[in-house]
C-alpha cells in the first residue's frame, strides 16, 4: 500500500479553496476539503488511477461540476509513495506551479 505525502503547497491550495468558498458563502466548505482528502485515499491502493499529465505526473479527478477538483501528483514506485503536489478547481486553467518548480522526487526531496 503506497504512502501519501502532501507537498506543503497543498495546504496553501486548501486555504485558497476555503477563501474562495467563503467569498461565496458556501455553507459546507470544510466538508469539501474533507471530501478532497478522502478522495486522495484511493491513491494508496491504486496510485496510477489518475490520467497521465506532463512530466511523469498524474491527475486525479475529484468530484463533479462546481464541486470538482483535480489533484496533481507523482508516484515514485521505489519509495512506494504518492506525492500530491497541487489541488485546483476543475474550472481553473492549469496549476500555479510549473513542473520546473517541483521537488526532485527521484532524489527523495518533498
């Protein structure tokens, strides 16, 4: 069973999502974050379930419509670890962080 590690920037992503939901007075904002975290659990047993993305990364689709998010991650088989690198709304066009800014996961950096 693979280990899941969240990059520190993912906490910033959660803060950004919560701020956006608060701006629109969404009543169940904390529950949405919990749903995202729970959805990531599938990566423990199926780390390549997402769709392939650039640079050897994967995207896990979470939820639908206004409740839809995408988790960008990389699975490192040698470490049996899934590194979740970013979370964004499915409606956003791209991640804020560029692949060149990501840690060198092959070297064990996270």
